[in-house]
C-alpha cells in the first residue's frame, strides 16, 4: 500500500494498493538504466525469468530501444511458453522460447535477469561484447543470480542506490570485493557526470536495488492521470 500526500500542503491525495506498483517502478528504473547504458543500436533482448518483474523489465527494454527480437528462458517450459505468448501479444514483438539459458543470451544486446535463483543463471563467457545486463533478482553474497565474474568483465557497473546497496544485513555480492569501489550511481550516468559506456564493445551491468521510495513518485503520477 502506497499513500500519497501533497508535498506542499500535506493534503492526502490517495492510496495505491497492490504489488504491481513495485514492479512498475522497478521496470521504470530498469528502463532508465537501459537508456543510459545499452548501445543505441541494441535490438535483441534475452529475458531469463518469466514472473512479473521479468514482464515489466521487458516492457522497459522495448520502450527504450528499437527491439526486433526477444528470447525468453526459464526452468519451467510451460511458464516460458505462456510468457512468450502473452508478451508477444502485448508488445507486438515476436518472442521466441529458448531451450537453454545459453541459447537465450548468446546473441543478445540486452540481457534481463529477473529470477529468484540463488545461483547464477548465466555465465559471463556466454555474453558477446557490447552486451548490457539488468539484474533485478537476488544479489546477496549468499544468493546471487549473476556471477561475480560478470562484474570483473563489466566496464561499467551501476546501481540505483549505492547507499542502499551497502546497507543490506546480508551483504551485496559485490560489497567487500575489488569491484565495490567501481560501482557507479545510475543518476550520475543519467546526468552525464560519468559515462554509461566507453565503447560499443563494453559489457555493462546494472544492479537494481529497487529504491522503495520511488513507489511514491509512481503513485503520484497515477494520481495525476486519474484526476
């Protein structure tokens, strides 16, 4: 439940109930990351995972780039087939079902990892030069859906909140590693204080931490739209 108050007057504006708003704001932040970090000519997306977060992240990618091809993979064949059918109809872009995670990502320009897996669902050497990766699933030192080696190969690593990334009770999988000080604030890339990539061959990584406070921003925009 997200309550919205006018920031000037303190007047109660409304309330949004449901889990969808969290997925929407995470997808919106993912879109910002793709806009700022993926190659402009990116046109093929790989999605690992078929849940709600995978759907909003894919919508974000399609909104950010001229996407012509999408592949999806998850452990459950029925889920990935249903995902492909539903999202093909919604996005009007053909989605192919891959038989393995490697097949799914090997030709991708943008890779979206949105699973609940505690072990890496991709391998770094599957990614071709120039790939951008969004990870929205587990990223703690004990459970992480992308390999630590991906950080080593990434020219740029970004997150939506470095402070939140460092504040987890169970440490983030990059905290305490040689990569921690390389992590860039996404807002600094958006405002061009730092570069989102230095060449078309860069592999880039965005580690979403979710920023719960941004749900209020999304809810406020909903209030504006329905008035």
